[in-house]
C-alpha cells in the first residue's frame, strides 16, 4: 500500500472527542444502533451499508417531528423510483426555529458601505426578530392567497430579507425559487418563469465593487415577464423610492402581531426549486423535497460541517447558488449565519478576512478563485486580522489545488482545518468533503459524506481505486431531486443521472478514490480531455498554471476535429504587466510537464482578455469547446447565464478568424 502524501492537518484527540459526529457515533453505540470503534470510515461504511438504519438514526438524533407517523424509512429499491419516510409530514421552518433563544443573534447582514473605499457595514437580527419578520411576511403572503404548492420567486441580493422571504414561503408550504439581481430580467425570467410564480420578492438594487446598481427598472421588466404574478413585494437595499400600487407592495414593517405558524407538509413536498447553470440548454428546474433537505442539511451542517449554537457560519455566496441554501440551513444547527452582499475583493482582498475577524466567524467558506486572488495579492489574513475564532476554512465551486492548502496553512493558520467539498445543486449538499475526525491531505477531499454511497467506476461499471473513474452514488440520498420541473414522466431526470448506469447516479465528475478513502476531483467528465485515449481532468492543468504569478486564470478544452485529429489549446488571462512571449510560454509548458505530466502539455497557449463563467463561477469549458467546433454562441449558451458575455463572444470571433477547427 502506498504511503501517499503527508497530511497537512491531523486532528488531535480533543478535536475528535469534541466533534459533533463523534457525539453522534457515541449515541449510536450507547443506544444499541451500531457497534463502532470511533473510526470515521467505519461509521461511513455503516451509514451506507445500513442506509435505512442510518437515516432513521439521523431522524431520532435530531428529534425530527412529524405531524403523522411515517410508514417506513425507504420504499422501493431501484433509483430513482424510491420514496423516503412515506406518510410523514414535516416542516423545515418549525425545526429551524424550535427551541431558539429569542435574544440570541441568528443572522448578521453585511454589505458594502455607501462610503467609497470603506469596509462593509452590518446589522444583526436576533432569533426573536427573525421569527417576527418571517411571521409578518408570511401573513402578507397568506393575504395574497399563497398556500401549499404555490411558487414565490426571489430576485434578490444575499440579504436578510432574502432569508426571511424563503422562510416565510416555506412556512406556508409554498415553494421558493430565487436568483441574484446580477441576472438580467430575461435571464431571470428564463428560470423563474418556468414556475409560474404568484408573488415576486425583490430589492431596489445592490452595491458591488464600489458601484451602486439600481435594479428598480429591472424588477419592473421582470414582473412584466411573469404574467402569473399576483403581486411584487419590494424591500429597500439602496434606499431608493418606489411607486407602490398597481401590484407593487412595500415590505411589511416590523412590530406586527402576526404569529408564525408553520404548516407541515408531506415529506416529499417541494421545498424549493434550484436551477442548473444552463450551460447545455435551457436551465433545468431541480425540485428538492422538504423532508429530504431537512434531513440532509441537519446531517450536513452538524455532522459534516461541525456547526452548533456556539458557531458563526459565513460562506461567500449568492442566492443563485446552492451554497446559499446550505448557508441558510446553518440556522438548523443553531449557528449564527453571515449574509454578505458585495464583492470579496472590494475595497481590498482583505474584505472577507476582515468580516470573519469582526464577527468571530468559526467556519469561513470561499472558493479556489478567491484564495488564489488572495495569494496573488500577497494578503496576510493571520497577520492582519484576529482569526482566533476560525476553526475551519471551506472551499467549493471547483477542485481546490494542493498549493492552496499550503497557502492557507502558512497565511491563515495551521490550526485551521481546510475543508474542500464536492457536491452540487443536484443534491444541494456534498458527496465528499472533510471531517474533524479525519486528516487533511493537500489536494484531496478527506472522505465521503455520511449516508453517501460514493464510488468511482470505469466505463463498464466496475469500481476502481487509485485511478480515475466516474463519480457515482450507488444508493439513494434523501436530498436527491424528487423531480425536474415540467418533466411529468421523469424522462429528463432519468436521462440526466441514470442514463449511463441504470439504477446508479452518475454525477458527471472524474474522481480518484485513494487507498486512504480520500477523494481527488479531476473535473467534469463531460469536459474530459481525452488525448491518445488517455483521459485527463482539466483541473489537473489549472492547479499548475494558476499558481504562476503571471497567470490570473486559465481554461483548457479538447477539440475533436472532423478529420480525427485532436486539438488541445490552453487559454490564459495574464496578470497586469505580463505578456505571453516565448519565455512565458516555455515556463507554462515546463510547469505543466513537471507538475502534471507531459501528456497534459497543451498543443497551443493563447492569451485571452477574459474567461467566461456561469454566474456561480464555473468555467464554461463545454460551451467554449462547442464554439470552437463551429457552434453558434446563441444556441450554445444563454448569454444571460454568463458572467461576461463578451468573453464568450471573443471565442466565437477567434473561431471565425482562425477557421478552427
């Protein structure tokens, strides 16, 4: 057995004993549910080999309440034709508020200051205030006739009001769906319009990067694109005047007497609809169940992220991304959450670290791109800020390269556990990540999540270890979608996840499961580089190239040419003051050859002004590949779903200019 790399963080006996997941394991043993020795992978194996016992234990451990008894934990045997906790009726909102001290802080709302160059400003909401405001908005929605099954749409920044709007919607048994105000009205309508929402909740605008974005006109335009609306409820973020009336209602004032009375719904009743990025067609509405999210997020926030009432949970995100939904569910664990509406690099790359210090954040979540930006800006978080409360640094959105682990250890603190995760909108959770019971190895996700029957399979459906395979989940998870919206027969849902391996979830990522049980993510399998029959992940190249001081970002694609040839270009965005000359090209090639392999060296290196992403930060590898194969950009990708449409248009112009392929 290979010894493998040295861990960069190892839990001490005190860390393990104090972890929430250790308490859960001890509870299982003490109550005769399982015989466990205290090893995480042993607990994980039990949780997947005894799936019904595990989720029943999660239900009992967290004291989940049902208005009616469930008939059985899991019905059906072949995915996706399974049902969880049939007969149960639950309320996400009831569990979120149950037993909370009304005087304790629940939510910290931070945003960019109106003063140029100043740091963020914030306000705090106690549990009592949060409950009061949720009850007040729920009463307004009820007066508009909103009830179980109705859809409420949000066109909102990451603000306290967005959380209040979701909770008020869910308390009525209605279905929430939202997106950030950086989406154009047409792009927002492309998503939200599919749901025929009855109420739209929106802000007057937001601040980002030192600029003020007045979105009142966009809200009006979006409302006109949603003919199903009964009303639009608006709240101030910039303090701009609204002309209320004609379907425009002001946000309910505080101090009302409306009591929050959450409605229990069947376990499989939709809680929210999240949308895919729309990189390969019209965005898909992914429907998650109330009970599935409740159980999965109780497990994820408490047992995986190790959150409790003593914690402050801050993950930089937007309402357009599933991480926002997970952030809100930090409230299920009793943690304080921080919602930040603004740029992570304004007025400087210190912004998130300053917020973490100010609010005594214990778990800070960010992204590989943000950590890379901090490293290139020579930020010194531990030196310049009091991060003594910080226990864990989360990362999501793409694979975290090994050098970022070392940067965090050197500049954030070696006692801070790096928790890189991989999951997605599809299950609104993680398949693999970290655990306070398990060491952290640079470039690796420490372990699969509890209850996740994770495996890596080859093309024939055989498990592989120590080699690249398809990420599959061989047994159901409660938070797998109950449906796609407007897919009554389930054909699109089945094809999306079960078309390759019938009865087994194929996620579309290349991973390696090591002999330690850790996971290495190599990138999307539908954007795989396949050179001379050897499959490679794009992230293996990014890990090397993007740590060069001259490179701000990179994108690599593999283009199959009609004559059977294969062209693998690497596109790079240069940092200011650098140019792509022969010397830098040689440096990049040598770095890839030494840091990845000779096979990873691209056929050509090309400087570009910008790399296009989805609005949640994912590189658009597949659309770029299709454009370079001659695809029409208007059909390849909805421009409204791109953070910088001009970046995508550059590739179309390049393809035309060079006659690629």
